[in-house]
């Protein structure tokens, strides 16, 4: 299937960064502190490594099949029925991931800002905001991510930098933590935050130079991963591991404890929540787009716009299933770890079978001649 190659290297990188930086920013320090105590930043680095394995596999597959997404070349590699089944698992997982992301967003907004607003309203509004731009093509999808990226990155870095004036380096020692037993499950939890990078498989066939997909992957995961590490370090060094464990959303507490020089703003939680809403929107947009696009491929349709509205009620029902916030976060951790199967092990299987069977897609070079990223 030939696609217009309009997405630049910068846009591909922006999609990865703004997709990975999302709703998990708020709870990341708590998860890592509970798993490895003072070793939370080190654990975050390990989780990033696992996440990069999945993204690296997708990039290798994308460069091997530069004109297809994983939902298409899986049938070429495994055969029609096994490939369709694998695609179905991927679609169901991202539908569930979209639902949990929207629910977590609603839970935070209702608890911290709109206390009198029904949870269902906030969840439904965010899903509607994600469904509307999903009806556009992949180039508009990339433009949206590129537009929002500076508004997500710059304020986050400023808030983290300002919070360091209250930091105590002793809270970061020992670097490897005091709870080594929690390393493996904690590492998987952190890696789950990078599952949104799966959207890279939809981006590569539309890149002007798909052979530069590796560059986008390195920069995308490198920048977003560095921000996660810095957030974990800043939160831990300000509050300490024990207090961090007690907060539901430690990063939000960090913003509350941070002020601008000269007492211009004594608390930065309000501007932080504004940029966080943007980050959640771009993350939700990516997972929703993967779900809608995947559904269209399962039904052999070239246009995914029909499914942007069709899947909305189903995703909303899934989002409202967790009974309370504790069940929600238990579900998020369980689904995140289980999701490593379709986002890492499945691409690994496809790459191994493709190598053994000598399967390779047609080169996209003739489509990219004369174009530059």
C-alpha cells in the first residue's frame, strides 16, 4: 500500500515525545519509589531501556517493511489468520490503554480541580477531544503533535529546574536503592509508560525518509526518557522516598511546592496541570488513533474515520469499569505489564520469523527520491 510521504524527521520525533510524555508523569515517582526506594531514578533508567527494546524492534520491522504498518506486514510474515489474530490483540490492548488513560485523566481532574463535576463528564469530554482529530489523516495527526510539543516540554523542564532549589541529594542515596526485590516488577511498570511509542509503526510508512526512523526513535525516546528520569530525581530529592510513596500524584505535589523567583507565583500546580492536560491529550490521541486505524485494517477498509466514532462508546464503558482509584491503579499496572506482550514480544516474534523466512517489503526509496526530511 503506497502512502504519501509527508512526515518529516522532526514530526516523527515530536509524535514519539508527546505520545510517551502523558498521564503517567504524575504517578511515576510513586511507582518507582514503592519498587526501589531511593533507587527510583535508576529504576526509571532500566524501564526506559526495556521500552527502547520494544521501540527498536518496531523500528527494525518498519525499515524492513517501509510501506506497511505492523497491522499489514504481520499478515505477510505470519500468514493471514495468525496475522489478523495478532492485530486483533494489539487493537484490543490499545482500546483498553485508551480507556485507562482517559479514566486516570478524569480521576485527577475531578480530585484536584473540578470537584463538583461528574467523573463521567470529564472522561467523555477527553475522549471526544481525541476522537475528533482522529478523523484526519496521518499528516494532520503529526502536525498536532508537533504543535503541542513545545508547550509540553518547556514548562515541564522549567518547573523541574525550579524545584531543585529545595532538593536534598541525600534522598537519592544509595543510588541502587534499598529494595532490590522490587527491581523487576518496577522496571516493567516503568516500561509500560513507553508503550505509546508503538505509534511509530504508523508513522514510518509515511515518513519522507523511512531509513531515518532510527534517528527519530533515538531522539524521541531519549528526550522523553530523560524528562522522566529528571522528574523522578527531582521529586525524590525534594520529598524523600517515604513521603513520595504516600502521595497519589507526587509530581503534582512537586509543582505545588515550587514557586517562581520573586514570589510571582507561589505555587505552580495550576500551570503544570494546564501543560499536563495537553500531554494527556496527545497521548490519548495516539492510542485512540492506533485503535481506530487498527479496526479499519481488521475490516480491510482504507478509511479509518468511521471507527473514530464507532469505538467511542466501547472505550467509554471500559474507562468507567474500575470501581475506585485504587482499583484503577491496580488495573493500570496489570494492563501495562501484560501489554509488554503485544508491544515487545509480538514485534520480536515478527522480526525473527521475517528473518528466518526472508520476508522483506518493497523498498520505499523510489518514493522518497528528491524529498528530504
